[in-house]
């Protein structure tokens, strides 16, 4: 804006230089070396939501008593299983995406913003949905912060065996945290035939292994 108040101290040359720098450094402290998503990355993100929105419940492919025993989606999300509703659920929680280095993680959530690492963009569309769903749960506050996985945590990281969850903040102590809700989503994918039972069970078990009881 060109229309400064003539006597505002913020119009002094010092503040004109300093304020943008300050804003820059405050931003830096949230996520180091982040940048906006490029066109290709934006398209991958958009495709992820488009894919999710094609998933709707049709006919249940497993027996009803098994479904009733394990289905937790509706009790966690407070709406019946629906990819479109889930897409909205994510989008009300994550307001901004950026790209940058995420260390041992594929993505990181902070204050309404998700930082996506390089690895995110080479995942398949289902894994990208799982990552976004997981990160969106972090928007719901400190109840959903991770706890430290036990030192003797025996399970492998499904994406990268060099990452050892034992002793790291990569577990949940609540059933409906980031890992519990992704498990509940995967269960529905198996129940409605979007994944075969072997793949659904492997994926479900992988997520649920991170839900530990104190
Ligand atoms: Zn998390």
C-alpha cells in the first residue's frame, strides 16, 4: 500500500526494511527452508483430494458382523463413511501447504499449516490421503499429540526401514488420534472393496500398531 500515514514510525526507512525481515524470520522459525508448492506439486495435491472424493460407500463386501465389530469410522468422525465428507474434513483443518525438508517425517503440521517433504510427492495417492488425514488430526489440538513409542517397540516403519519408531514421538495413546483415524479409514476401504482384504489388513495393522496403551 502506497498510502502511509505520514507520521507513523513504521514508515521510517528502518521499519520499512526491518518489518519484512522480521516477518520473514518469524515465518522461518515455523518451518525452516519452506517454499510454496510448485505447479506440479499443487497438481499432485489436488489429485489426492480428487481421488479421495471418488470413494463412497456402496455395497459392503464383508460380513455384517465383522463390519460391526471393527468399524469405527462413524464414531470417530461423527459422520458416515464418505470420501467427499472426509475431503472437507481435511480441508477445514489444513489451511496452507508448503514444501520443505521434513527430516524423518513425510509431513509436519504446525498451526494450520502442513509442510510436505519431498517424499510425499512420490507416494501413491492412497498413501498421500493417509498422510493428509493424519496431519489434519493434529489440528484438533494437544489431545492428539504423539507420545513416545516404547523403547522395545517391535514394528517396522512401513515406508522406510531406516526410521525406527522406538523411543521416538511417533505413537498415540488415544484410539482416535492420527493413527487411529487412518486405521478406521483403511478398514472402510477394505469393507467396501476399495482394497483387497490382504492389503487392507496389512495397512490397518500398520496404523493401529502405533496406538499404544500406557
Ligand atoms: Zn503425527
